[in-house]
């Protein structure tokens, strides 16, 4: 068990109790999975143990602690440094990721974009474009890829939204969910608003938006690490190309970050189930 595993368990004890963590089985599972995946699992468990009042109090505390500083360093460069609550932070990060992806494609995409500017430069240019009003609109038909949209998950029960959280497991209080829902599109997990199925068979290779939303809800990010959704791609467990001929169905798709996706396709690594619903990467 690494220091990262211990730190994650310590935070779970602070949010719940030592007795609850011990009874959860999280301690025994810590040594079997990487620290970042274990942290995601612990966040999900901790969220399920907490009361709505506790979640709301934590959000108010984080919201009250928001701050932003803008200053010039000794070289005359402008430095931006701040801290935001999880909801505002995710909205900002997703907007920048969407604009960064647009600039990546504008620069020529994979194999060409980094000859134009670095990923850090594109991210900086994306922020300036959004602040200056030159960034692409994120409403209506101009929405970016699902992976770069603000996603909130919840369970509908008797007409009420409960258990609201971000894909990484961060819980949301009811009043924040209500505010976000006022200006958001709502989609069911099984079908999109247009009735698109999650099982596309061999008719298409790329995952649909409906499948992306289902993958976000199920996987929360890369199944091999804790990479953000904006860095993930849909991977066919059984390869779509012959001789695998795997279908583009939700039960044959998982989220992998670009790094691990390349390991599987280019370097001979294998993605195998761990027998508990999780996944392991096996080197060649």
C-alpha cells in the first residue's frame, strides 16, 4: 500500500469514520489497484455515505474559499492563480478543453498540431479566446464534444433528482443541482433525447453522444488511471477492425485516456477484466 493509498483512506476517515472505512473493504482493496483508481473508488464510496446537509455545508465552505490573483512576474509575464469550487472549476476546465480541442484541430490535429504550438500554448490561447469573446459558442448546435461538456449525474426518483455528483464522484448539494438544471439539457442514460440507442452493432465505429454519456456515467474517466474525461477516448474491448469485428455496443466500450489507448493499439498492451467489474492493463 503506497502513501497515496493511505492519504486517500485518511480523507475518507475524516469524511465518515474509521469504523465505516474498515467495514467497507476499502483497506483490503487498496493494495490491488493503482492509487488513482483507488482514490476514485473511495470518493464514490464516501459520497454514498454522506448526508445532503453535509454535502451542502462542504460546498458552501468551498464556495466561500474561492479566490483569484492576477499579477506580473519579474519577466513581465501575467500570472493567473486561483482556486474555485468543484462546480465552477469543472465548468471553466471544460470550456477551456472544448476551445483547446478546436484549436488542436485548427492546427492540423495529431502529428501536426505540436509543430504549430505546444499544448500549453493552445490552452493559454483558449482561455484568452474565451475571455475575449472570440471562443466558439457552447450553446445549441455549436456545443463541443460530450467529453468536453459539463456533466452532472443524478438518480431520478418520484420526480426528484437525488444523489447528484460530478463524474469523478464529487457530490453536489440539491440547490446546486437545481441551479444547473435550469439551463441544461437533460438526457436519460439508456437513450438520448433523440432516442439514439446505446447498441450500434457494426453499423458505426465511433461511439455516439448517447454512448459517451453512458460511458461517462459508468466509467467516470479512464479505466486504467484517473485521467480527466477531456483526455479520454472510447475503446473497443474487442477490436472493431477484423479479425476482432467487435460491435460498437456499450458493453464492448470503455474509456481510456490517449496515453493508455496508444499502449493498447500501438505497443501491444492488453486490457483485461479484473473479475470485479474493473480493468487491468497487461504489458506485452
